[in-house]
């Protein structure tokens, strides 16, 4: 099953968007804090200088929001630059409002927390050094706070404690919300990268398998041609022996069928679906697949149920998709040729199929490894006929290429069911 990926550039964009939101909250909080300090607490501050810094910060935030509309990717260095500007603005405000004695000095930890969460280690260490340096400078260089006596607060220390409490509550809320969002973005990116690596490995195996199949088709051509010639000569030699002649005719027909399959495989390899496929109504497409499969497995008892919107949506028939469905049908028929149940239902956008058998069911190991290349539960018989572990692997890969999925579960009463989900948009004409 395919998963929507989240490239590194996209996660950086999301982190910068959240930084813009965090700045908006910070600007509103600073305006409120300055208003409370000047009115309720009667603290004397250089309001003009503070207002100029907050206004410039708001303009910077607006420009950052506009920059997010540009198509250029947001790289780590750019996000680090924005965090440096945040540190500079916060340091300037603290310099004008008491320096390290200001209870809001711990807000310097917010840019550092974001850098550690969203950026590589070299940026995190650089931010740590810069943050410590700014804090240290604020211990020496700052504009002292001056306050008129306030009857409801017992001195500067009570004011400091109250400010520290409010700062703690604000920091907890901001860190919990914004940093958690950035952490989730990084986890989604890691999951997407893992899925991309898994898909690349699967595609590499498919390319190797296709190369081997092409070589095998080329090498099988000569012995099949030799067998066809010998079968024709033996037909003439045993023309007066009906039983032998009839068996030789069947043998030659099977050889010709093998040659036809190899020719079809070679002709269809590398073709684009839109060039080689035909347009079908979905119910007709499924019926055609079932008829082709039953012509190859006439002894299998099949119960087929189909229902969905009418008229059924039109799709372009894809040969690899047809083969993937036939591979799943073959697995069910191999498990229980006496009963295979197929239930197909569709909407305008999606096809769902449930293919069930009455075989031995699935062991935990089979459920965990089903669909992996070269894994099979079929045992070779005395002539070497057995499973190669390719059918379900190719079905997984083919359906995944169209955005679909395959799941296997045990069936109540014995047996197993294969659930196929296939979006129809990639197959639409």
C-alpha cells in the first residue's frame, strides 16, 4: 500500500508556517505585557523603543508569511536565519526591560527548542551558543526596571515571582503545542522516507525480475520451437495410432500456447498502458478477467458476485493489473479448487474485491511474510511444479503502483480471504 510522502522541503515549509503562528502569539503577548506593565503595574519602560521593535517584528512576520507563497523551497539555513532573528528581537526587548532579571528571559529557550527539534545538529549547537551568549550579555547590559510602589504587591520580588509563574505557564503551552506539531512533522517525514526506501527496494526487485523474465523468454524460445517440430513429426509418425496422435496434438497445442504467452509478454513489455490498453466498463473488465482465468482453470468451482453503481465506470484495461488479479485467483484456487468465492463491489471512484477460499488458512508467519519476493507455502511435487513466491509479490507491486492495496486474513469457518482495494482514478481514460 502506498503512503503519501512528505519531503524534507515540505516539512521545512510546515515548520516555518508554525513559526509564523508562534510569532503572532508572541507579538500579541508582548503587546499585552507592555500594556499591563504600564497601566496595572505602573512600571516605567522605554515604550517608544519597545513599540518600534514590536512593529518591526510584526512587519518581519508579515514578510515571512508572504515568502511562504513563493515556490522556492525552504532550506534549513533559512529556517535557522529566522530563528536567529527571533533571538535578536527577544534579546532587544529584554535589554529594554530589565535584562536577565526580567521573568520572561526564559523565552530565549523557545528558538533553541525549535532548532533542536527541526534542524540538524550543527544548527542546534550554534543556536545553543548564541542563546547562552545573549543571556550572558543581558546579565551585564540592560536598562533597569523602575516601578512606583504598588499596594497590591509586596515589592519587586513578588512582582518577579508573579512574572516567572506567568512566563512558565506561557512557555509550557507554547512548547507543548508548537514543538509537538514540529515533532509530528518530522516523524511523518521519517515514515515517508522509510516507505520510499521500501518502494525503491521493491522497484529494484521488479526490475531484476523483469530482466530475468526477458532472458528466460529469449532462452525458452529455442527449446519450445524444437518441441513443436518434434511433436509435429511424431504426429505424422503415429498417424495410424489415434490415442498417441491425440495426445501429441494436445502436447503441441500446449507448446504453441507457451510460445504465444512468451510472444505476448515480449510484445507488451515496456508499452504504455494508454497505448496498449482498451476501454472497458468495469463490470465487463472483471467479467473478461474471470472468463480468461476460468479457461485456464476449468476445474475450479467459482461463485462470483458483483454489485456497484450503474452504469459501471469506464477504465483502461491494463495487462499487468489483469495478471495481478489472476495471480490472486490462482492462489485461492490452489488452496481450495472445490470452492473460490469472489465478491466485487465498486463505486464511481474505487473497486473493492474479496477473494476467499476454503483452504488451510494462514499461519502467523504466512500473514507476516505474504507478498514478499520468493516466499511461498506451495511445495514442489515430483516433477518440480511448485510455487516460486512471485504471484502475490507481483500482485502487491502492481496494485501498489496504481495506489491500491492487498490484505490477507483468515476466513471464519476455515480458509483465507484476500482483500483488494483499488482506486479507479489512475485507470480512468
